[in-house]
C-alpha cells in the first residue's frame, strides 16, 4: 500500500525523538548526528526498529540537518543512502504488524533567508533540492519537512520537494509560545501557504508538550482541508540536579494527543524527549480510535509572511497606489529604480487602513520581471499585508509568485484560453487566489448574464487544473458610466449573481466607473457602497481617499460589523479636512526653514506646497532648505544636536524635496547630479549607517545609487563603471567584514581608478581606512557629506 | 544538554536607550518621540536564551570547555580559575530587524532610535539571564565575554552555534561573516566564581578617550 492510500483511512502513527536517545548513546554536544548513519549504523537501525516495534507506521530518517550547507555533495549522498538503508533494515527486522513507511526527514538549513539573513531564496531551494533528489534516489516513501520556524524557508523546502519528486510531502512547523513561528507567521498563514502549494498534510511539532500545542492544532483543524500532523515534545526540558527531565509522562502524552485525534488530528508522533515508550502508549490510544472525516473547508484566504486575510462578510480594501498608471512621480521613481518610493507607498497605505496591497510596476521602459520581483521582495520584508501581484506579463507573474513569502492574490486571469492556460498552472504550482475578469475572446459582454456565463466557463477551466472555486475571485469589470448609462448597473448585477448563485467572492476596481466625470470621488464612493450592498467582497481603492474610507467605515457601522461603532468613531477623527492633517504636528513654526531645523516633516511638506506656487524650485532649495540643513549640520558637528535630531531635519528636508519632485516630475532629471554609489559590503547585514549617509547625501543634491547590504565587490565595481560614478561609499560593521571592504577597494582601484572612496562603520578608524586604501574615513554621515561636497566643489563649482 | 529560557520583558532603562541613540538626555529628542518608538518596538520583542553549563579548565591561553576548546589570552585571563562556565546565546527576535529596516527606508531617525531600543533590550535580557543563572547554580559569574572581545576570535561563534544548536532552540542563525541574524543577539561565555564581581566601570577599561559618555558607564 502506498502512504496516501494508508493515510486516507487510518490514523498514522509516526516515531518519536532521536536526539535524546543519541545523546544517551554517546553523541557529543556539537557532533553531527547525521554522520552516525555511517559510523554507528547499528545504533540508528536499533532506534528505528524500537519505534517500529512500538507501533510506528512511519519512521523518519536520521537526516534532520543533512544538507549541502553542512556536508559536501559526496558526503551527503553517502549519508542519505545510509540513513534510508538503516530505516529499511529496521523495517525488515521489526516483527510488528501494520504498515511501515520511511520518511525522508528534512529540518531547517540553519540559516535565515534574505533579507533578514544571508541565504538567498533560490539557493535555499537548491540546497533542499539536493537532499530531496537523494531521498528519491534511495527509496524514501514520503518526505517530512519538520521543525521549520520560518515561513519563507518552509516554502523553499516545499518547493524543492515538489519540483524534484512525486512523493507525498508533509510539512510540520515549530510554533513558539506566542503561537507564531519565529519569523512571525500565525498558523492560519501557514495553512494558506502550504495548502496553496499542494501539501499532503500539515501541522506542528517540537516546541512544547501536546497540551501547550493544542490551541495551535485546533486553530489549524478549523481551517485546514488536508490531514493534520502533531508531533509534540514530551513537555518542556528541565534541569534537575544536572540531568535533563521532560515533564510529561508517556501516559499523559498519549491521552493528551488522543483528545486531539478525536478533534481531527490524523497523524501523530513525538519530538524531543519522546522515546519508544511514549510511542507505545500513543499507539495503544490510537488503536482505540477511528479517524475523523476531514472536511473540505471553503474559506478563501491569502497571506503574508505573518498574517492572513479571509474573504468573508467583512469588506476587504486593496490599496491601488502601487501602480504607475497616471502617476508621473511614480514613473520617475520606477525608471530610477527607486524601490524606497514603492515601500513608502506600501507602508502609507497600510497606515491608512488597506488590507491587501496591489503591486503593479508595468512600464514599457523597464524590466518588469526584475522590478516586480524586487518590489515584492522589498515590500514583504517590511509590510505584513498580503500582496496582490498585478501584471499581465506571465514571466513577471511567475518570478514574483515564486519568491512571494505567503499565498498571494493574483491579478488577473480572464476567460480567454490563452490566459487560463498560462495563469492557472502558476496558481496550481505556487498557490494563490486569483482575480478572474469576466471577459473573453469576444470582449466584455454587455449583459450581466453574459458575464456570469464567462465566470462559469472560467470555473470549469479552473477545475481541470485542480483549482478550487474558493480561490477564484471574480471581477465583473467596472466600466465608465459616462460612456454607457447602464454600465454600473450591469457590473453590480453580475457581481450579485456570481455571489449568490455561484457562491464565489468578487472584487472590483472602483475608480474606473467615474472616468471623465467631475467630482469623481462622489461617484466612486457611492458606487463602492452600492457594490458592497450587492455582495462585493473586495475593492481596489485609494486608501488616501477620505470619501472612500468614509464609505467603508460607515458601511461597516451600518451593517452591524463594527461593535459599538468603535472603528467608525476612531476613523471619524480623521474625516476632517486635509489641511488639518498636513500640520498635524502642531508645533509653532512659521516657515520652511524652521520646519526643517526643527525636523517637522508634515510642516516642511506643507510649507513647500505653498512656496512652490510663488518661488522657483531652485530658490526653495538654495534659500530655504540648504541653509537650514547647514545650520543643523553645524550644530551636530558642534555637538549641540545629536544624531536623531540631525536625521529628523534630514527627513523634513526630504519631505520638502518630495513635494518639489512631484511638482516638477517631468522636467527634473538625475543627469545633472553627481552620482554617489553606496553599499554595505559583502557579509554585512547592517544598513542603518548606510541609510543615514544616503539620506543626507540626497538632501545635499547627490544622486545616490543604493546597492543595499551584503553586496559583492564585483557588483559595486560593475555599477561604478556603468555609471562612471565619481563617488563610492562603503560601510562595514565588524572586523570580519572589513576584509570585504578592502577587497572591494582593491578591485575599484584597478577597474575604476577615477572614483573617490569614502568608508565608515563601527570598527573602522582613520588609520585603518588609510591602510586599506580608502580616500576618506568619515566618522559620521556629516563628514561623508562634507567630503563629497568639497571634492565636487573642486571639480566643478556651482552644480547645485 | 542545552536548555531554553523564554522571558517576558526585562527591566527597561531609558538612559541606556538614549546612550545607544547617541543622545545625552531625553530632552534632546522631540517630546513624545521616544515614547512613540517604544510603543511600536516593545510589542515585537520575543526574549529567548539557550545555554549549556560546561565543566572547564584553563591552561595557559587555552580554555577547554570539554565540548570545544578556545585559544585566547584575554578570555583565559577573564575566566581565571573557573571550574564551570555558562555558554549562552540570547536574542530578542527578528521583529526588531524588520522594524529597523522598515524605518531605515522611511525614517532613519526612528530607525536609529528603534535600533537603540533593540540594543538596550538584548543587554538587559543578558543581565536578567545571568542573574537567573547565579540564583539557579548558587554561584557568582565573571563578566560575560563575547566572541570579538579582546583577542577572542569571532570564529568561536561556529563552536558556540554548533554546541548550543541555536537555530533550532531560539531561531538564531550565523551569517557566513560570523554576524548573527537576528542582529539584536548576543553569544557569550561567563565563568562561575565564588567571589562577587561588583560593578566594574566599563569606562575604566575602554580605550576611547573622546567618548561623549566617558566616565558615565
């Protein structure tokens, strides 16, 4: 019998821990247990046999840390071969009844993925792929990916398993005492991600005893449509007189798991501290029970690295601002590869109340595949909202979905054969909920029934790919009402039918409806309200629009979705006029110069908006902003103000520059500015210092090209040559990374001898900087600015 | 055997945060600014430590912890005649790194202040943990010593990580360059001793003559 057939009708008993047993047999602290497959094959086989004898249906190979980060390719091959052989021998030797399977055990790589750590996502996939291929080669029956405490690494491992085998894959995560993974994912988010990618079973292991894990397991059982696994510890380890003791006995362990099997757990075993004795007690309980039917849940959800958004009666707001259509300033930012602009839009929309962020970077002049991937990477590092990947470029869609840390919303598919044939395979492989537009080869039907017919066609097509209708969200297309008086009516009618008759969720891009009309906000907000009343589940809107947000909060309050009107009342404080918000800091400053000196970004932007009506941008910069920055810079150097204040002023200046840039988006060009390349060197993942220098340099008129952190010397050199950059700034925090700085400087001297190199960072000194060949050691950000200015001044006066 | 301890928020010192942020006093910041940063940062911390206590001996400049050996004159001097030492890894979690990187892009003044909060939190966690060990093992501890201090090579990180299995126990990982991720983390060795250590003024052993805080710490 194969594993999936067995799982269908049985409660599966896994094995227990091996670490504790190996330590008893003499495994030293720090020794790699995987090597024991070869050096102590008898002991490993003995442990597996003891578990089969105790009643385990599945034993996991002793390969928790068997990967190419720890072993060479040749060693890894031998280890996995031996590990599976040991398990096979144990299965043969054990006289116990029942089915016996061997799971290739895969644990965390020991590294944190970028951008938090230094392991690239694709490198992680490759590392796991090697282990998976060997597991398949030597005959494992299934794969267990376990004790994963990061959602992103879990995804990398699962992707590797799916791409390199047809074996059943079970994924089990290690949740902390706060009920989340170490990198923030709640159980629901893991269910969304893993089910989306087609996992065989999922659940939790390690961390704590069955009692402490039960709330997590119950949360998973409530929403999962696949079998659930539970492999807890024998409680928590305690040191009693120098010996390690776990606080849950085998009988208590078995009875606590038994209670959860009755609630639906289908696969059970043990982790740290459990022994064959625990599994024997557990098996005794399992034999008394029959498996609980696994109900298919029809919950539509998308997730980020941390959070889940469920489509239900609560209206969902999808922020539309990350989209260059009609936005000159955004287009400029995209062309300049200014990902920070996108980040600011993302963070801002979240603060205004968006639940999901649409991400569209489609612009003919740029490489959309790369830009979309970079934008998604940057956003998911700092914003915990799920993203809507919005592109018609299938390669861009795939590369973004691949590196997305969660289950994405995808925008979009439509009724055309070509569209379903290219988008649905991606949805199936990477998971995701997809927005389906009700149009096809013959265009957009004029009637509601025509659009519903296309919806049905799309559902039938999705079924062929094994995509459930809960993951299809229909957009019945809001068309311009000024061109067709019935346009809005038809859209709403179609949405209503789809919701009621097909039982599917719906989404609409609201603002199209008012195109060409005056007072568009009035039309949009009422259309939004009508759509919600017709059952709309999600809307793509501008969260900065006060009218839309008023409609949202009011609708929820009127529909009984807002207990005691609490959220309405809180939001109503901001319903007031926009002017009040600009001067929200309320400090008594009377002009731009003061606002910058005092570090008030809101005021600084506000005054600039006023000034730009009567003053040239150049005058604003030279007569207001620069003198203010100089004053703060001098005060900082004289230790009259400290770093946070210096930065607040720099941020206030940046807010002023942002207003100016928006106002002159089509005339401003970066070409007139001196380029300053900046990076944190290879091996170093700290970037505060670098970001500070960047902010100040930008304020002083440099075109700063930020290559990020942990940057290879070659990348810095190539960019310097490509831009013929006159300045390069390098940052390093630790002695170990200073070596990478030295290497970078050496390569720069060889290939880009014209550039001036400024270095800084905690361990650097003036002497050391000279020794490694830098032109300048800057003890702080102001010194870097002063140096660049003086060099620039020497070369060419009056550039600013 | 490696043990794990999870803590609720250890005692908070605003003075230390201000020092890490490069300020002299709270009046150097706009009113309410530190408070706002604290409100945002404090909920993201998760305080964890994993540790082992080893029998040990020092011979010349070699410190032998049975599970691993380290050559370092300065550590040997620090440990002196200790017979046992606690080797530990502590972290306040990855949430603070996300927050720092979020504000690194949109508001470096907040990033600097939040990073300072992170630095204060991890130090405070280490202090709390060491007090716990003193109580549990009925001992005093030598000042804790971390890889990178004096002549103790950063490569000792590899030994500590492999002995404590930091990734599995507290989610702490080592970057190729021996930096740690999450970044607000500490690994250290502290020898057991019978003599109370008192409060050595850190300024007395620090060589930086131009420090804003000379004599304060």
